[in-house]
C-alpha cells in the first residue's frame, strides 16, 4: 500500500497481468493446449509473421541464440514448431509453426478478443479505450511501433 492507503500501481499492473495469463492458460488448456510454456505465446506470434531462423527469433525476443534454441527444442518436442531447410540457403533452417502451433495461436487470439469484449461489457468502451491509451503511453510509441513487437500485437 502507498501512503494514501491505495494499492501500489505497479503491483496492480502485475496482478492484472497475472490474472490475465491465468485466465488465458485455463481457456487454452480447455482446448487441448495445457502444455504451454511461459514464452510460447511470444514465439507463436513471432512465427505467425513468417518463418525465421533461431538467430532471428533470438533477436526478436531479445534473448541469446542458446536460449532461443532451448525454447524451440522444447516447442518442437511438444509439436508447436518445426524446422525446415531454408530454400535459399541449404545450410540454414527456418522455424515454422506446425498446424498445432497455428491452432494454439488461434485459440489464444480468440481468448484475447473475448477478454477485451468482456471488459468492454463490464467497464464500457470509453474506459477500455482510455486503458488502451494509458497502456500504449506507458509502453511508449517507439515500443508499440517497433517491428519486432508489431507481429506480437496482431
């Protein structure tokens, strides 16, 4: 609590995010995607913009190539992504979503849309539009417009 007796704003943001993720995981688990990892959504959304290499994925996620490789190994084992030869460079492999990966992403996107619709019913369009404006301002226009993150948003 702050001196004013109100909950700390940062903690409220964290709690709201945790509740959103909990609800997302529950909704996607009901549809057969109960094995999702913490970073899977970012990888699925990144690859939905088009195939990329491990290096490209690492750059987009701002992690090491080793970290990206470990994530991809795990997601490949669970059937969400696959590696294919790059037709323009036989030495390289491109990461692609599998049909399971595409279906999991579609389920998550449906949840995102239904969650926002529920919030709009509960709080009204004006409040949610204001919340979007505040969150966009907090993230910063440069982040929102960053090509690495654009694929995650749509």
